[in-house]
DNA sequence: GCCAACGTTGGC
DNA sequence: GCCAACGTTGGC
């Protein structure tokens, strides 16, 4: 099993929206690095769900329920989508401030490449995040 | 709302 | 193939 982090602006699509919907298509990604990460995802992989902008915290864990297929919002066949579903919310959301303040996360992509919207997370990082999230 | 960091585009 | 110009993301 592999671990990932996906960003969403809560004003556009929040964790609560995902819970309400039961599952959602993750489409509209238009960045090659992010797309390649989407394509590497397998059913059952875990996704840390991060609220960017207003929020700036990891709020819960989602799961890949359908692996990569052509993005229906794209006519060119260049881009890919997946489908995710919520697994559980954190008792205590893990904020960007907390992550940045901890040297354990110095190498985390969330810190080093803050613009990448779909990124891999190591098992160590994942385990510590979910421990902090409760 | 500003702007730094990063990606992409297009002229040369 | 380089790089300046431009657009976007996302933290502050």
C-alpha cells in the first residue's frame, strides 16, 4: 500500500463535501507531476486530505476506490482522474504550522514543494501524521 | 491582496 | 535548447 496527500481548497471542495457525496472523482489536475502521481495510485492506497488556503491542515484520510482513467474533463487524453472515498476524519486536524515546526517533516513534499497538489507521502510521515491526528 | 515559487509557453 | 514573459498556486 502506498500513501499520498491531495490538496483541495475547502471553498471549492471540502472534506465535508466528500463525506456528503460518499465518493468523488478527482479530476481537473493539470500538472504532469501530479498526474503521474495519480497514475501511480492503486485501489486501497491511503490519501491524506489537505485543505489549502483557508484551512491549511490535514483533516482526514481518504482511500483510492478507482485507479487512474482518462480525465473526462479533458478532450486531449493527456490527463488522468481517480475516484476517492472518505475513510475517516481526524479527531484533531494536523495543521501546516505544526508540520512546519517539526523537524521530522523537513523533507516532506508538502513543505519542500508547496505547490504540488497530488504528492507521495512516506509511510513514516503517514504514520506520524495519523498518530497526531488521532 | 500580495508575492514567492514553480510550471508552461513561445520567440529566437 | 535557452530563457523571458506569463499564468497559477497557495502561504502569508
